C-alpha cells in the first residue's frame, strides 16, 4: 500500500513539473514575440521618418525644376500651337483627299459587284399556238360536205351546176322544165348554195 501511495505522489510531481515547464516555455515564446514586434515597429517608424525626409527633399527639387521649365514651356507652347494649326490644316486636307479616294473606290466596287447567287428566273414555257378550227370543223361536218352539200336540210339539187356549167344555164333548165308541167298551180326554181356559199344548182318546187 505504501508503494502505491509513493508511486502516485511521484506521478503527481512529475505531472506538475511537466505542466510548469510547458507554461514557462509559452511565456518565453510570448515575450520573444512581443520583443520582435516592438523592434519591427521601431524599425518601420524610422523608415517612415526617413522616407518623409526624402520625399520633402524630392518635392523641393521638383518644384525648382518646374519653375525653371515653366518659362521654357511657355515659349514651346506658342511654337507648338502654330505648328499644330499648320499640321491640322494639312492633315484635314489629307483626310479629305483620302475620304474622297475611298468613296470613289467604294463606288467602283459597288458597280463591279455582282451577287454571287443570282436568283434563278424560270422563263415561262411558251404555250403551243392554238390550232384554229376550220369552218367545217366548227360546224361539225366534213370538208367535202362543206363545199358540196346544201346548207339547208330541206334543200335538194334537181339541176346541178356541174351538169349545166353556169348558174344561168342551170337556172334556165329548171324554168324550162317547170313550164312544161301541167295541172299545177305554180312552180319555182330556187338557187341552192353550199355551207361555203358556193352555188350548187337549182331546186324545182311545184305547187299543185
């Protein structure tokens, strides 16, 4: 039992010693950091003071230089102003000439420009000329009937001009035969024409 108590006491002492050492080390580290920070602040302060002094000196030098250059610059301003005016007028002429040249070039390009993809214009297919109907086709008859058949459905050819040769002889033949008839009231000889209007012959019409 005594050994256990002694062992516990030894462990407690050892723990206290370790904690003390750790605490002391932390304190030393903090002190060193504080000392370093103070030293760096002092160094920065000194550097800032030196920089302010140098800036003041440079400002004075610049002021003196500006005073010296002010007189020179006044003379240069007048000279440069006149030069700028002359240069401005010459430059404006050059710019106007270039604008005119560019305008002319653009006009030439526009005149020469042709659309790459021309729309394809399909020309209308010419319609075949309509065939005019012949007179007999419009009447629905043959060409032969148009020239050789009477244009009236009731007409007939009793005396053909093809037999007698002329209209007068054909018509006279019809009249002669009519005069020879007996037991009739009257007769007539009608000229019969074709669809074309040609004389075909006479038709003897008798009234009893």
